[in-house]
C-alpha cells in the first residue's frame, strides 16, 4: 500500500510554487504549499520527502523545512521514522471515521448557518464543472481533486479563515485515504451527481434541502469508504503474511 520510494523526482515540480513564498520564506507558508500538494495527490501516502530536493526546489533553509515538516506532522499528514526520514502518512481506518465525524460537524454547520440566499456559489460551480469534465475524460484522479475542491469551496461559504484552515488539513488527510483506494471510479462517480444536487439546491435558495442532501452524502460516503478502506488494510496484512 502506498509509494515507498523517494520523493526527489517529485520535488522538482515545487519550483513553480516558489513564488508563493513571497519575500519571506516562513515555515507556515512552506507547510501550506506542501499541504496543498498532498491534497492534490502530488505526494502519495508512503512517499519519503527529501529535505534536499524539496528545500532546493522551494529555495528554503533546512531549518525552515524541518519546522514545516513538524507542523504537518502535528496535522497527521506526515510521520517521522527514526533513522529513515519523513514520510507522507498512511492513515488508518479509525482516521477515516474521525475525518468524517469532523466533516459532518463542520460542513453541515456551514450550510445550516448560510443565512438568506443568494449565496456566493462561483467556487462550487467551478468545482462541479471540473469534476464532470474530468469524469468525461476518464480522469478519476482529477475527479477526486475536484471533489476535494467542492468541499473546500463549500466550507469557504462560511467566510471564516479559521474554518478554512481546519478543513484544509482535514481534506488533505482525506486525500491520502482516497489515494490508497484502487477503484477511484467506483469511489467517486456516485458523488458527482450528489455534488450537482447540493449545488442545485443552493442555487435555488433551498438551504435546508442542501443540508439534508449533505448529511446523507457524508453518511453514505463514510460507510462506503470505511468498508473499502478496511478491505485495503486487510488485503495488505494478508499480503504481508503470505
């Protein structure tokens, strides 16, 4: 399960992100870049992160990078293994359950408290369009990314930097789970329609219906993902003892 090789070859793609650091290269900004890259699937679970490769790509010091690693370790996105280095974490089944508990608390509360329509839905419209376009191309990794974008934009409707920050970490951790599931098409296809239904309800100003759709969506998604992810872990244990 997961990629265990070095992330040196992936670090080169971070050169494009150097401009995001601005004039001051802080650990928080580095952590934000790496968190986003993890959420986009750029660094899969089990990937070893090279200090030299990533530090060189972003143009930051070793100390700054190590502090960024520590921040992301506290967010359960990375893990430090003694004498081996820093790796992108492989979540456990219990993590999946807790991720969905957090999502249900936050996402449903955001929709419940939206107030009166119309709502600022441009980000949701783009995310739904991205997912449907990628599905037509058979790009299920892209569909997974669009799904993360959809829920990130949904939470952004609260207009809260704190909530956005919380959910960036939660959704990045969720992406690690998605990456370990083999059949991405089966996992994500049913929720393309359900994303569209939630968007349609919000566009119609039907906040209560959107909340009901979201509750059912998250409960069904949690049940499906826990079932599939449990099979992944059981398969991994069997492979290790075979």
